[in-house]
C-alpha cells in the first residue's frame, strides 16, 4: 500500500473503531462494566476471533497487514499519553504514608501468583504439550510465573479513574503495587527471552536501565522541574513552549524504557510522577486527557485485540487446564493482595477493593503472552488458555468491586 492509501485506510479504521467501541460500551455499561473493558472486548471482537472468523474478506479489507504499521505506533502514543496522565494524578504522598501497604501488596501480588504459575508451568511442561519442545523447564516456569504476575496496569488506571478512586488509598496503593508488579514481570520476561536466545546482555540492560531511569527521573529531573515550575506558578499558566517541553520529556521517557525492553508505559508513567504539581499538572491533564481518552487510547485496545485469537480450546482436558489457570490467577493475585492489605492495617472494605483491582490482567497480559507466542516459548493452545484468563479476570473486576466494596463517592486523602 502507498502512503496515501495507508492514510485513507487509517481514517476509515479510526471512524469504525470509535463507533464500534461506543456501541459495545453502551451494552457493557448496562452490565456494570466501564468503557475501558468495553474497548478491550471491542478489540477482540473486531479481530480474528470473531469478525475475522465470520467475515474474513471484510476483515482483511478493513485491517490489511500493511495498515497495522500505522495503527501500532498511534496506539502506543495513546497508551503513553494516558499513562503520563496517570503519573500526573499519582499521589506519591499516599504511597509514602502507605509504604508498608504498597510494598506488602506488591510482594504478595508477585510471590503468590508466581509460585502458582511456576507450579503450573512445571506440570504443563512434564505432562502436556502446551510448551513447544524448544522451551526448557526453566523458561516454562519463569514465563508462566511472570504471566500470572501481570496486572492490567493501563486498564487498572482507567478503572480507577472511572470509579473516582484517583487519590484514594485504594486507588493509589493498587496503582503503586501494580506498577511495581508489572515492572518486575517485564524483567522476568527479559530473563526468559535472554535464556531463550542465549544472550543475557538484554536482561541486564533491561533491569539496570529501568533502575537507572527511575533514579534519574525522580532524583534529578523532578527537582529540576520543580525549580522550573516556580516561575510558571507565578505566571499562573503553562505556555505553549513549556507544554511542548513536557511532551518532549514524556516522549523521551517512553522512548528510553521501550528501547531497553521495559515498555513505554513505564517511562510515561514515571515521567508523569516527575512532573511538578499545581499549575503544570493541571494544565497538562486538561490539555491531554480529553482527546487521548476519546480518540487515541481506544486504538491501543483495538490493536491488541487484532492480534488475539480465541478458539483453540477444543477438548475437555484443555478446558480443565484453563480452569486451573484461572483459579490459580484469582487465588494468587486477588486473594493474596487482599490478605496483604489487611495485614498492613487497611480496612477490610478497602483491602477487598485493592485485591479486586489487582486481579484484573487486561491487555498487558495479552501483550506479554503475544510476545511469548511470537518467540515460540508457548504454544497456541496455551496462548488461548491465558487469553481466557486475562479476559475473565478483567470482566470480573468491576462487578465484584461493586458487590464487595459498593458504589458511591470515594473521598481522596488530604494532600500533605
């Protein structure tokens, strides 16, 4: 396809994706699901799992392979912009006050699902053909353990925003723990990929680069930006040039973490945390959020759905294995995080909310297992099992949250 044809196809895709996401959102809303879950479902429905299955000619015409070269970077831009906003709204002071809770929830949300996932990986390796022959036992256990640790970080952020939990104990502890868990899970994935390729330089670069980036962003860039923001506070507004500087820092942060294999979401999120609060953060949120949420972010969920295929579970045994993975995921993540929050003194209502939110896997799970499938670490059947786990745990989050925690207004904690 020529550049002009790609542009024409891209605008058609945007129009149809946005309309379809809203239609699915209206239906999902009646079932108590937030718009972000509707966008995830819409992406899967538009992909080869349904639309491509029942009308393959139309699917190929609407989403030709060449057009995905345009859709992918735009979808990543939407994700990075949104996670930058999440970082701007992130309450570091609550994490500081609730540091023991954040660490405990993060540790529980990593340790329990990893152990259960690794155990399932050991069983699948020895007693099934769910892992290809090229995958070693160590790679199998590490990959499945890492897959079970994933939290739907971008989706978690949108659910928290949808339910008005930004700035609350529930929302901030869940976001903080989710960010740590996903970062560690991506580091584990780097180790698996390094083992699979025989080159551990990549894993060292991934982990060391991530630690270095967070250190530079929070210990060097953040104080410099705070000093820079004093003049902006006096003027009372963020100029266009200053706005561009902030966007450039966002892009550079996302670029660096993507380059080292830690995913752009972490670079954008950390850079958002580093931004000064007050006039700067308010102006950035007001300018970025409306267009990002309404236009660009749905493209990320749709793009991920276009790479998802469900329908390979064609035996009772595979469905039994799928149930085992689902139960291990719920017990290892949701229950463990709830118990950890309670152990650190958080009320039972808030602890149940944190456990429910942390249990959602969402499309971060789809991203990591797509990588595993593309690299030949897992089989298509195991991929389908993990997709079902990701979808069900995400669909569970909102209705279970409302049942256990309730609906209503959640007041944010006062700022220091």
